[in-house]
C-alpha cells in the first residue's frame, strides 16, 4: 500500500494521523482525561484504540473545560495500523456516542503536533439576550436577561487586539507563568436574540475567553464603559474583572496552522 491508499507507508510503519473532531461538551468533564469524570479524550482514545487494536494517546490543540464545545478540535495520534484513512474514520465514528464525531481524518507530516504546530485558535462565545430563557439553546449559550448594548461590547472587544498581558482575565491559580498573548482579531455580532463574541489569538490562558465575556457583559449592561474595560485589562488584576461566564456558551471554532 502507498499514499494512494491513504497511508504514509506499509503495514507496521508508524503513521502520524491528524483528525478534526466536533463535540458537544455538555455531558463531559472537559477534553483532558481526569479521575473524577468522563472526558472527551478518554472516549475518543478508547474507540480509536478498538479500531486500531492499539493503545492510543491523543494530542489535542488544547484543552477545553467541562461543558465547553468544539466545532473543529484538531488532534493527532501515532499508529501502526494499516487501515485506510476512510476506514479508520468510519470505524471510529461507528463506535463514538452521538455527541462526538470525527469530521476528517488523514495522514499528516511526521513533525505535525496538534498543539505546538498551531499558529492561532478561534473561539466563539454565544449569549442569548432575552428576558425569557431559552429551551433549545440552554446548553449552547449564556442566558442574560438584561438588555445588552452590543455596539459598546464590540467597541470594548477591539481593545483586546494586539499583544497584551492578560492577567486580568486569567483564572485564579492559572498554571501559565507567561500571561502575554497576542489577539489577532475580535468581533461582536447579533442575530435575533443571540450575541456572538469571536476572538482569534496565538494562545489563550485558562478561562481567558469566559473571563473576557463576563466583563464584556458588564459593558453591555452599562456597568462599565469601554474605557473602563481597557483600564481593567491594563490593571493585570483578576479581582477587578468581574465574573466568569458559564462554559456552555463557549465553542472552539477553528485551529489555524
């Protein structure tokens, strides 16, 4: 078998396989394997291992927290399986629960690493802004009853662009020593009752997007101004930045390489 069969080499040779998966994080304790609950990684590794008949260890572009969703999470793993990519994809998906799916699977370069090869990531956070709660989107948005000024939120969001110290938006006990990140782009859009905040950066601190959204909602409510948002960001003090938005509104939208 050769590359035309979806392989990088013959049977028994180690392959580096890249997959793109989508998942609903509602029922999981996040991406990473942990002792206190089932994770996306645990399920995907188990089902992939059944198909390849190996012990599989997946490397993801980054960890998503409990309740957070992914539209295009990128993962890579090593395997000696000689199965064609199309058969690996079909086999894995046949075993996965309905809230996880592999959208794409292909052989990739030997040195590709889902996390370290990434240039940037794009996240979207959705806010359902209506006095009445939503039934259909309860697991996929943050319900905020008070009317929000999306224009003011968008003005504040643009202040995130560039290279900054994001300590004000880092989770307490964050294990990253360096809190400097570069935000490439931001946007705030409105469709019906849904406000969507999208941000692209070269990296994110733990809870960074959710903490930013918590403060953006304060801007939308008129509690603080965009100038006040900038001042809090510059303070590099988490205690000034308000609440952490709940996880269910957050989606890993894209990883760029």
